[in-house]
């Protein structure tokens, strides 16, 4: 492990109340697959495990940087509090939404890994090989892989822009997905991602943008704006305001994953993004419940729900 990655691991362990450990499985196939890393809780430890022994410094560095950004309250996280009562559908939507959030965060982590000399020419070669092995070429029409190609190419365009990797060949192999992805990543690459609220803005914009592409393609949308709970970024003034001035409560057709009851979603009035999920107590009538909820201070609600948020400094 590169000394710089060891230092990153030390920084993470200084913040995490337990211990983060790493492990590599499999062999080096010369292909980098950015999603083939897992986190497993082992008591008070987190195991970061790579499926392949390919560009391990880059892969571990990327995950550790994301953990640092989370622990330091910089990057909004995605949570999944709703269910369609269909495990396969839920898993698919979670995978899609997680990849979208990571596309934006990778615009931060890839830059840092390049700056630290961890993203190298070998990394670029392995990354490019990984893309081509994961995707089949388009045949000029939309098919069952269209969304997957879009998600992979979103990340590829972030990586290419930051690293200088030439991926022009992919425009010919996957013209529909490449064209759509290029349009979607442009605002991310131009954004100032130093502040949490700007990061959140790009995540919600990508959620909306992917749905617009899918709708234009005649494909089912992900609807991550409603399905995915995204960490709120709130100013001190907003925390002191009543819920009615910051959120709109939406009656969802989905079910609260924890309580298995009817779910109500708190949509941010700023960007219409799912910011929390709540259920009504059985012993309380709807009018009383919502009246009290809308009057409650935002800060008090988040404290009561033990829901994390990021406080804006400006």
C-alpha cells in the first residue's frame, strides 16, 4: 500500500469510532471496475474489500477519500427509507441512485487522487479496459443495457476530464449513451464542489437529468427525487424555521422501510428532493399529526428523528 494511502487510512481511523481495515480478493486482470468494492460491518470494524487486485491504491484511495468527506460532513449521503415491497426493484434502484451520487463525489476524489499521484497512466489504461469489458456496443437502438451504459459513461467522462484520458473511441461505440452522458456531466465539471450545498445541487440535478433522458428514451424513470433520501444542507436560519417553511410533506405510494407503514416524504421546497421519511403514529389522527409536524422547528424535527444533516457555514 502506497504511504499516501496508508496516511489516508490513518486519517479515516482517527475519525471513525471503530477501525477501518482493508482486504484484496481475486487477481489483477488489468481491468479497473470502480464499483467492485464493498464495505462490510464486522462489529466495530469496517472492512473495505476489493474484488480484484487491480490498481488497489487508486481504489482504496477513492473509497477512503469518500469516507473522509462523509465523516467531515462535506458530501451529502443517500439513504433508502422507502420500499416498493419488491426486493429486486429496491436493489436495482439503490444501485442506480448510489452510482449517480458517486458520479458527483468522484469529481472531487478523482481530482485529489490525480494531485497525489495515485491516479497514473496505468490507472487510466485499466479504467478504459474496465469500461470496454463491462459494456456491449450499441446497435443503433435503445435496449436493456441503455441505462447501465449511461451510468458507466457518466463516471467515465468525469474520470476522463480530470485525468486527460482519451475516450473518444467510446463515442463511436456507445453514441446514444455517450451523447446523453456528456450533456449531464458538463454542469458537474463546471461546478464549485467545495461547498456541501453545491455538491447537493449537482446530485439533485443529476437525479432529474437522468430521468429526463430516460423519459426521452421511452424508458421507466428512476424517480430518485422521491425514492432517495439525500442529506439536507441547512443554514442556522432554516434550522430555526418551522417545517412548513422549509419542506412540503408528500403522501408517498411507497412504504416506510422501517415501520412498514404508509410513508410521508418531506420534500425540500428548494429542490423538491426527498429529505426525510416519516410515518404517522397509529394513536394520532392525521390533522393533529400534520399540524404539529408543520409547526415544529426543522432542527427539532431532525434531532427527534436522529437524522443527519449538514449545517451551512454561509
